[in-house]
C-alpha cells in the first residue's frame, strides 16, 4: 500500500521539531527558528479540539523534544536557555508545561545537560507508564532520570561514551533502554543499575550499523516471525531497535527477547536512514520516517511493512506520534506542516499486496512472458 492512505495536512507557520499527543488526543507541537533573529518564533502549540499557543523567547532555543505525561495534563519539553546562561552552567532546559482549557503555562524546570556548550542539547525524553519518572538523553552523553513532579534526580546523572540517541521505559516501568551509536544499555529504571549491554550493532548480513531508536513492546499478542522461537514471545517481552547502516543507505528493525537478550530477527525496512520512530499505544504498529522523506508503517508482530508514503513532506521529517486510539498517525516536519494520517481498520495481507502488484503490472508481465517465449523458441530453432 503506497501513498493511498487518507491524509490531512496543516501549515502551522514554524518548523516542527517535536510532537506529542495528550490523553484527550490533542496534538502538541514544538518548534521554531531557534536562538537568534531568524524571525521564526519558538513555540509550543496545542491543536485539535482547542488551539493554544505559547510563544517562547527568541533568546532561547526551540523545543528539541517533548513527552506527554500519561497520567496528567502536563508536558515536559527540553528548551535550551540563552547562550550566556548555558556557559554559566545554569541551563534549566528541562521544563514542565501545564495544559488547561484556556492556555499552556510554564512551571518547574531543571538542568539535564552537563555540557556548558551551546552546541549540546537534549535529544530524547520519555515518561514511564506511571508518570512518575522522566528520562532524558543529550548530545553530550548525559543521561538524566528525574522524579516527577519534583524534578529531583532519581539517581546521579550517568555519562555515556557518546551522544544519546534515544531513551525508552518498558511498560512495567522496570527497565530503561538507552541507545547510543555503538551500544544499547538496559538499566534499572529507579536505580540506574546496569541490567544488560548490547553492543556491536550490525545487520543480518554483518554490515556495521548504529543504534538509532529503541522501543519496548507493550501488547500481549505474540510475535509472528519466521523462526519458531519467536512465536512463543509476547510483544511485551520484545525490544525493538532501529539500526541505520553507517553508510546511511539502509535501515533495519531488529527485535530482541528481553528474557534472554538474544536477537530474534532483523528486517530491512527502507533504503535510507530512519530519522524518527514511533510505536502505537497498544504496541501493534510501528512507524518510521526516513531521510528520503518517506513514512512507513509496520506490523509489530511480523515486522512486515504495511504502508509506505513517498515524499510525505517537502523537507526533513522530524517527529512522529500515534494518537491514543491508534487510528491516526501524526507527522511533523521542518517544512512547517503537520500531517495527520488515518490508519486503516484492516490492512491488506501479503497475498493481497501481491495481487495488486500483479494487477497493476499485468501488461508488463504479459510482454515479458511473450518476450521470454520468443527467446526460448529462437534458441530452440537454432539448435
């Protein structure tokens, strides 16, 4: 299924850097022109049933990531303060915002980045399922896990060897996955104790790769991969990782068994690096966007790509998020547009997809068949 999904597009007037969806299925957008006098304001915007907008200081950066509290009406977003404040080591970048019927208001803030360079920023953020912990990963390699709502550190900051690409809690709130290019660490969420390290990321053919994203499964259904052992593994016991090849010419999704920490499958999903990744709230669907401006949707049970949207946006696709019902996928882009994609109630089977390909190309298939028969007859006559 390619470019056939129903889509709605809205121009929001600023480059979108991050997206979240509230419990009421309202869309939160963060972005802007960043620090300086670009003329493009930095904003947090709420869309759908109501529309609220909070304009942020032009002396500060645009929001780089955000997470919606699964148990409340609050958002945590990372916004670097002014360059002078960062250099003084007083950058309270991790900020809490409350969404009410009338407005978006700013609340507490805390520092989650050890660096005093204005080049570093918080790259990823996540709430645990209970809404009691917030994890953040930054480009300087700082991992911060904060208690919510106090924003006090749950344990001392951890310094990774390189920038942190992604953080994710499992559905029980027991573990925290921390992805860097070269390794994936699983930590105890409340103490930071090391549970497991997975290193040497590579594809099924042995090609070197990097860990870009990680998501724990969250559904009771079982995996349906080709190997028999995976069929006994429930989705909630699976860990999905995105592997971008170092050449950035291909991307794969790998699935790990969290009981044994063994890789169960690795599937190629696109011929370009994946730039953003999302999982539906029930864990049944995975979505990705690529550097080539494609959006793809996968079945989490089998890793089969169900749909592809080519040229989904005009510029880089920066963020994806499913709504809580799993009926819509929201994408945001540097092209200043937000897109809402309707998820079908029923996906075509692999056989259906093959039938569509056959039907759409039947004339070509017949011509190739006739040509092959003619070549075969020609060789037969010469013999």
